[in-house]
C-alpha cells in the first residue's frame, strides 16, 4: 500500500529582525535560517517517518532541488516531483524578538502541476492506496475525481482553509480532517455539522483538547484527549498529526489506534522548534514517555 500526496513544497526563509519593518523601511536582519516547509512536504515527511511508503506529487523550480533532496533523505519517494520554470514556493518570514512576525507567501511551482503529471503519477497507484490533498496546490478537484475513479481512499486536509475549496472536493472524499475553527466555518458555509457531512470519516482537531472522530456511517463519535506537554512551537503539529493518521490507516491500524499514535507524534512535535526537519520518527513516538 502507498500514500500519494498531491502536496506543496516550500522554502521557509526566516529572518530575525530588531522590529517588523514599516512601509518603505529598509531593515538589516540579524539572523537567517532556511527550512523545508509547505503543508504537503510536512505531511509527506510525517507519513514516511511513521513507516508508510509515501509518493509525493508536486513541483519545484531549479532553486528547489535541495528540497527534493531533503525529502528523499527523509524517506519520501520523490520521483513524481517535477522541475518547472516557476520558482519554488516559498515563505519570507520576518520575526522580531517578541515573536511577532510578518509573512510573504509565493505559491510558485506549487500551482504549476499539470494534468499530464498528475495522470502519469496516479496511473501507478493501486486500488486501496491513499490519496491526500491540501489547499496549497492547484489541481485538487481533478486529483480527487481521479482518485475516486481509481479506487483510492481520498483524504483532504482542509488547510489553508477555504470553504469553497472544501465544497468542491466533498463529493469525492472518504476522509476529511480539519480543526475546530475550520469545522465551524465549514458548517456556516454549508449548513452541515461534521457529523452530517457526506464523508465517511471526519476528524476535527481541538488543539490542546485533543481530537474528535466522527463516523458518519454509524453516527458514532469518539474523543481523544491530548497529551500534556510543554509546547514551545506548534508549527507543523497539525501536519504531523495528519501524516501519522494516514500512515496508521495505510498500515491497517484501526482508526482509534492510528489517531492515538498521531496524538503522541503531535505532542512530541510541539516540544521542538521547526517544521519538516524535526518531525519525530516512529521509534521516537513509540519510545516517548508522555
């Protein structure tokens, strides 16, 4: 079995500054760091580190070859990542000492994925494989349709949230994951609570309160409390949770067990600074005392 991830790949460029720049201001940074980021890349790394075979479908520019190499190092199958003329997607992040930040995002190559590339990649998927999408690439609806036609389990991680983007893929989904705020926004847009959505399984993450699973076929719901840890950075925790849930499902774990393992991974993640580069592996998760 395999997980096919139509996902974003970003370079997160972080600049430490004495204060956030004002209009027209030129400001010298005191420190610079570059990280592998993008919700898609984060989820691929998390699922791979959780023991799944992950095939990433995406695109970078010539300036993003390092990101592909990094994904490969982390165990992700990168053969379906195209190199295109557009620049690699990136975020320019200015952070002052207090932690306040300004962020400029460029989708770049993440929105240059072609129908031919998508079709060629998914033609290699097998029935019963998993396809996961997020809202940081183009071709989401086409991929969801194709996945459903091929007999894949189609999953959507509804971030960055846009109600119309979710509405467009809803008819093709087997699994939806979103946070508490996003669930409320989707309900306002569609009139449907999580338990009423036309999706077999829905997970609503609740931050420090844990997560809630809705099985819309049976009408049952189950709560999973979060582990109590001292959080230093919540960046990437949701992507880590999603990647671990998908990997657990792919390995045939019962959903409650997959969620429990994902809760442990997310708890470890929030105790670390960084994104894809610091996602815990399965041994970390299994050995952790929480």
